[in-house]
C-alpha cells in the first residue's frame, strides 16, 4: 500500500498558491490579504463573512485541491486535520474588544462564530461537500507530524478516500513568552490518498518507520510539514 | 521502512473521572442526576445583565488564583483525582477555548498577551504537572472536541501506536463564551429543557473529565480491571452550515453508522443512547430525526444538559464517564427538566431514570463547523 501526496497548497509571507500557480509576495509585509478572487474565480458569498484565520486556512486547502485536480470534482469522503499553535487568536482579540465597555459595542455573533479555530474546517467541508472527519490539533511546536500520522492511519485502515492535512497559524506579534520565530505564520495543506492508480502528476510516496515515529519522503526524513512542502516543490516558497 | 501493517488492539477505559457543577467527582454527578439535582443557578462570576440569560452551571468554588486562568485551577483539581499513571502515557486534552479568560484580564490596547492563552498551553501544563514524558496535544472540534479526542486516543491504541492514553477534557465559563452564545441567540433565558416542547435554547456549564484508555496487554500487565470497552467510533461532517446542524442529521447519522460498521454492531443492538441534547430548537429536532430514522422505540435515550448545562469542549468526556457508570449500573439518569416531550421524542426520553438493556451504549456530540462524533462503549464482563 502506498500513501501518495496528490496536492499541495500554501499561503506564506513570501508566496502563496500551488506548484502550477505561485504568486510571489512583497517581502517583509507579513501574511498577505486574501481576497475571494485569489482562490475562487466565481462569486462565493460565505467568503466575505469569514475571519482572516478561516480565509488563510481555506485558501491553502483550495490551492491543494486545485493542485490535485479535485477542485471541480471533490470526493466527499475526504477528511481534514489541521495543526495550529496560535488558533484564531487574532479573531479572539477582535471579539474580546467588542466586550470592552469603553468601545460601546455589542458582542458580535458573526465574529464569535469564528472564535472556534475549527470553523474554517467547516467552511472547507461546506465548500466541497466533504463529510469526512475534521478537527484541529493544538501543539506548542507545530510540526504537523501528529496530524500527518493520524491522516495516514485513516487512509491505511480504509476509513477515508482522501485526507487534507496541514498547518494553519496566524501572525503573533503581541504574545509574551513565545519565540515568534518558532511559529511560522501561514498555512500549508497536503492532499493525501492511498494507492493512487495513476501516480503521474503526484509528488510521490510517503513512508514511515515501523514504530510510527518518523516519516520519509523519497527516503529522506521529514522534520515538519513546512520541510515536506519544500521537498515537494523543490524550491524556496 | 514501509510500516503500514495495521494491527487491531482492543481498547478499554480503566479510569473515568468528572468534575461538574453538581459535584466534585463522578459518583456525585451520577447519584446527583438520579436524585434530580441540578447545577444550574444564576451566575455570579460576572455581570449577566447585558445577556439573554443569567443562568449557568458553574462550579461553585472554582476561582482564579494569582491571575491565572480558571482552566489551570480546574486542571489541578482533575489531576488530583487521577490514579497513578505511567510517565510514558500519552496525553490528549480537549478544550475549545482553554485559557481564553486571560484575554479578559488585559486591556488590549497596545499591551501584550500571555502565551498561556494558546490552547496548547493546557496539555503543556498538565503534562508538566504530572511529569509525563510527552507534552501532549489538544484536540479542538467545537462541542465534539472530547469525543474526537477519545476516539483519536482509542485509535492510537487500536493501531498499536500507544498502549496508554489519558484524555483530559475541560472548558470553563467566561464572559467571552457566555456573551458569544448570548449574541448568537442560542441561550435559553431559563434553565435549558432538552427535548421538551418548550425548550428555548441551551444553558452553558463548565466541567472536566479524565478518561484513561489502555490496550489489553497494558491493562493485564498492570493487573487493572476494565470499566468498559471502547468498541468503536465514527466522526463525520454535515457539510451544511457553520453554526447550525443539518436538519436531516446527515452528519450524525453517518458518524453513528460508521461507528456501528467499524465494530460490526447492528443498529438494533444499541439500546441506550446518551444524546448531545443541548436544548436548542434545531439541535434537538435534528437528534429526534436521527433517533427515529435509525433506532426502534426499544432504545432509551437521555440528555444531562438540563442539569449540568452544556459544558462545550468537556461535554463528550463528562458524558463518556457517565456512560461508564450507566453500563456498570444498567441505569440511565432521566432527562433533566423534561416535562412535555417534543413530538416523536417521548418514546425515547423520560424525566425519570430508565433501565438499560443490552451490552452497548452510544454517546454522541455535534458542534459548530458541522462536526459530529459517535462512540460505542461495551459493558465490561
């Protein structure tokens, strides 16, 4: 049995997109604004109500789906596992600000809905009709490897046809006690599948050691999902 | 180096604890529910005047110390209840907003924020406090967080990646969360009445649960008896709406069917069902639809959220601990607050305790983002 990487999409501070359509971003500007037209050609009404964290994660998922040629014909038996250190802290702060008496505002129900970091997985599931499992893993060191292991397990036991697996982290400029360089802002998602009949167009196989402690891409150990993305695209993104 | 061999170990619960507004431990919760106790009161922790309801199910004595988040105080209490646990035991926590109350203590204009506000600070704290050899991780999937955390822990044991997993589930009620559910108009002005015709929404609650899972070999090597077997689980998304359930319950049905298929358990063997039962109009209608489409009238069902409130990310853990007691005693507590059951619900739900027959109990949770999780427990012989 093989686990194959069929798609890869990302939004970093330096670039966003997928191998077939990379948009290079101006340096030192932080994460880019994400417009609807960056990811969908057609109008998509729910996009406007989403918080930035949701747009960020959704964009990387959409790029991965486009890269795998599944954007127009998704398989509904697809699950999503996202890893995140920051969660939707920026949205939490914006919502919390609506509670401050001096701001003289009412708590926003629209904003509150997005103070759950898993809501963007719901948005992606709705957009593509995905009925597989979806959840966020919060780890201090977001390598994404715990989520990758779980995604591979689901594929290995045959519970699911495709897994989207990745990282989504917002910018953290105002948090004490965190080495800002240890958390890379941005999102990266992979589309994984089992036993791809036609391996052409894919990035190749993933393997892991028998103790399930290490993953390898083309016999090279993977440190984290950012590292895996670089290895797949073969250039700095 | 391929490493894709799939092993299938059995998974057991060897310890289950809970802290709720009804009492400091699982026995207090279970006996309290049988005695129709409720933990729902007018909340005094913050000013509720601007909100839809003054009611919440808070833990009376839970107070913040040294400007710490309440979540860490609750974690301390949960840790104190735990049996001796191997340092190699993997830790998974389940919480939706963990230490979000740390944001409330800051003036946001121009100041920085403690990194303890991150959800990952919860497993970090517990792992450090218990001296575990891993830092653990938190699972976040709205109100299904606990159920999914338990399912993932069970899966790691089943597939041979772990032999012992501790799942700590908790959420606390803060002005942040309370105001949000009020703004969404999901909150009942009076204490919640799950599955009642007169229900008007949910009542928020806080609490914690710890579920210790072990593989058969580990359990036998420690000579620990099982409390129940975690037979199977299913997780599915509605793919319908971010804050409302799919009216036809398609995601919940799929999760339940997947759980049954995984362990080859026919639906008619499920004779006890601990529902999510929040008390909101649409959630309860959706669950009634699922009940009527999948289960016969021989299946008894309940919701405990009319007594302990909706404990959000902790709900699935607390309910799982309670399911262990239900299997042990063959008695399901009644649905708190139920007076006039919703149409097509009266055959399943009762305000009084119901006798459980059969060997299995199903427990489910659903949440924002369209997430649904179902877990089937089997009686330990």
